[in-house]
C-alpha cells in the first residue's frame, strides 16, 4: 500500500510454479539415481539460490522504499474479536481453505506411499509434482485477463471444485495414470486459487 505500481500477481506466482516444476522433475531423477541422501543437499542448494536472489533484489527494494507516494495514515487498532465480527464470511472462507490445504498437504506428503502400490516410483513422484506445478502456469499467467470475465468469488468457487475433483481422482485411482490426470487438474485448482484469493482479499 502506498506505491502506485501494478503487480501482476498471477504472472509472478507462475514464475515460481515454473521453477518448482523444473526442480521437482530434476529432483525426482536425482533421487532415483543417488538416493534420498541427495535431498538435504538439494534443499541447501535451493536456500542458497533464495538468499542470492534476495541479495540481488535489495537495491530494488530500496528504490521502492524511496518512491513512496502516499503517506501512511494512522491505522485504527482492532481486536481479533472485532475483526471476526466484521468479517464473518472471510472467516468461513479461511476455515474452508485450511481444511482444503490440510487434505492436499496429506496427499503431497504421502504421494510416494500413494503411488508405490500402483506401480509408481520416485521418478514418477517428481514428475507428478512437476506436472501439477506446470499446469498452474497458464491459469496464473492469464488471470489478469480472466478476472475481467469472471469475478474473484466465482474463480474461487471453480478452484474449490477443482480441488475436490483432484482429491476424488486420487481416492479412486487404480493406477498411476489417474494420479497424473488428478495433477493435471491443478490448472483449475491451484492455478486459479492463488491469484483469485489475492484478488478476493484485496476487494474486501
């Protein structure tokens, strides 16, 4: 707040999904060839890249700090109870999101255990995560255009339907191919959810 800068959140988030897709696909191959001992090293490497990117962006952050055009007004203090009373619908939405994330976190955390009885491998797990991340990108990139056609609330409803369908497909999966289909539905699940929830929150 206070900066007259248009931020295309969908495009920014899509860049993150693209890198995640590449890294998970590569990590699946590396883990299959070198074993699970390669995972800590990969984590350290990712953290080094993150720190390096923050270091490179420090000058831009300083520029934004100096280009502020709107003075901050003194904000009124409110209690948690006041916030909940004034934002009941938003509270219900957040409870729903927490439940959805909890279920999807379980699937993500135990993906290997889910696909192994179906004939899947560590490489498949990497490919599945990469596919899911890659499928998010088109929806995120085009969200600036999409929000002119569909409201953020409607986009969230479509996104939740996508999450439910993804979960049902995993539950019904009798082979790895159906799990791949489930991950492909990230186009209407995660792909719509991230930019839609940011837009919806900003409108409230």
